[in-house]
C-alpha cells in the first residue's frame, strides 16, 4: 500500500496539484507557545492555501487547515462544514522565510514561531526509517515525523513451530510481526527489512489520515500461509480520513523467504499468455489483461465453486456476484487451502464485499508457469 498505501486506496493522503495551478510548499518547524510542532503550508497561486497540515511532535497526527494568503500574510483555520473554526493561525512570513504570529482557539491565544525545515535538520533517525526507500520521505515534513516513530516489542506467537515477534508503532498503534527464532539468518535478513518498510508505510498512513473532523485507520493483520519457501499474510484496513464516507480494503502479500521477492497475484496465476502485473507491464497492458481475461475466468471459476446466480429484478439491493466487473481487481489472500478473493463493489454496495475461496485444486491449471513453486496439495478431510 507509495508512501502511502501501495493499493493507492487512501486518497486523502495524496497532494495533487490541479491542472494549470502552481503549487508551493513551505516546510516549517518550531513552536506554538511551548509546544513543538511541524507544519507544511501548501498554497496554489497567490491566495489559496487549501491543503495545509501541521502536527504536534508529541502526537505526530495531522491536523488539517485551509485558508489564504495575501502577500506574506497567512490566515489558516481548521474547518468543519457549518461550524466555526476551532483553531486559527495568523502568520507573517519574514525575509528569512521564517514565520511568526499567533495561534488562537476560543479565548486562548499563543505565540507561533516557525523556522524553515530541511531534511538535514533531522539529526536522529531510527534505522528502519534511515534505511527506507519510501519516496514519501523526500518530504521534510514527513521525514521529521517518521524520525519520531517508535517500535515497541509486543508479543511473540508461534506458527508452524516458528516464532513471529510483533512490534507496535507507538504513535499510530499499528502492529506488525517480524520473523524470529526458527527462521534462518538469511531469511531474517531478507524479510524483516521488508516488514519494516510495510509497517513504516502503514504508520505514516495513519498519521496522515485526517479530515477537518479528524480521522483514523484500524488495521488487522492475518498470517495466512507458511512453508519452507513462502510466507503469506494480509493487511485489512478500515478508515475514515475525511470525505463523505468511511471505507475499507485489504492487501495480500506473498513473500519468498530466501530472496525477499514479493509476488503479485498475476505472478501466481495466469489466465492467458498476456498475464502481467501492473508493476511489470504498465497499467494499460495490466488493465487489458484483467478486463479481457482475468475477470471473465474468475467469474467462471467462482460461479462453478459458489453457484452464483443473478438476482431477480424484483430483489432490490441484492449482491450480484455475476457481474464480471467486480472481479477485475479483487483483493486476495494466499492461504493454506487456496486463494481467497474479495470482489470490489461500488460505494453503495460495499457491504457485499466478502471473501470467497478457490482451492489450489481449482486453480492448479492456471498457475503462472513463471511462478517457481507448485501449489500445495491439501489433504482431504
């Protein structure tokens, strides 16, 4: 799930410049009264500063602001539809690009002092952040925040006689495992940095998940498969980051233990010789394959396995699992008995999204020839 999720599902985390509008950023850190903060002022052209954010270094959670500027004078406010602003910043940019002014909320007013922020100003950085390739960390505001993330060792579980050590990131409350005893040193070296990267990404998503009325993400992690070569797991997220409605989604992972290679679904299954992942073939080739071959075959297999029938016209709000389009881009989970697929419905029918299993026996004819492992044989009960 990018800095921010690889599935791209959390749209509020993206900072998009509108066509024809120049976007300017000011990266700042300093204090509101005695409280250390960081701020990213984002303005379009000369006046509109509609996607500005700041966080307290103790909490690290974005607070969203909107406002305007007149020359070097900025007015920035929190905002909720139909309500008065809870907080207001009245700031002036100085010749050295520092900002001074006031923060006010109700009858309370505090002085604000902010200095330009550069990545080189961040001196203490945990190893899992320093070693990250996350593109979002090129942003000084995000890099400073990431430098304050803290992993706390939580619990240890055993799965198939191997240890999984869980770590909780303190600010985001996002937990993820690392490989422990029972895995080879080479496997620890290959896989644990990938898990560091995933947890960093999800923690940053949590900290950036904010609307004018707040926001949060709930995470559930399920270890679904393990053998001597492969590790499978899934992260399910439900979130509200502003906007009209909450949302949810999942991402499956299948990692090769000895190399750290991550397999996409199209690396595992191929319903046609044109099968290709988006990462390897680009979006056009990927979407052509998914629309023309993957979705129709997925519907055929699911109908055989589940006995789906099209709802009758008089049955309103019924889940129609016979619609080919919902099988274009399902989320998936590689498990001990097969691969579970969750179709993707439009907003009004999201309650229809549930996982359906296709066993390895049902899928073995469609294993991608380039996938280097045989599907496991599941013993019949």
